C-alpha cells in the first residue's frame, strides 16, 4: 500500500520535546525511551500543553493514531524504516536514523 502526502517528523535518537503542525493544528510531542519495555514512546499534547495521550508505544506496522480517532487529528502516524533493516522496531540508537515517524493525512 502506497502512502501519499507523507510528512516526516524529524527525530533524533535521543529523548526530545518539540512542536509540530499537522493539518494546520499545532501539537506538542515528546519522545522518550521506555527501558523496561525496550521501546520508544510518544506523548502528544495540544498547543496549550494539555495532554492528549501519554506513553504511546512507537511500534511499526500500525497507525499510532488508529485508536485515537476521537482526537480528530485527521491522519495516520506511522513508524517506518528509512533503509533496509532486520530490526522490527526502532532501538534506542536508531530512531530518526533507520526509522522515521511520518504523518499522512486522511484522503
């Protein structure tokens, strides 16, 4: 399945906090590493800093926003490989390098 109109959300392989505009709406995002689970997680907030979702596991093969349609964000948020890899999920040192976080608006 091809994904059209994809916007890559630039990430680095370290915990970070930033803002991003998706379909004209500003959101706060924070990535952090969950050492116990061995996975990156994403926190999402509105422009005023009000939490929309905490601890969303950054897994591959699924729309991270799929179960959050009630938020009305209007697209898919996906973790995809940017180059060939044998890994199934981003590791601590390769988020933003081997793996990208992308947003694709609903058609």
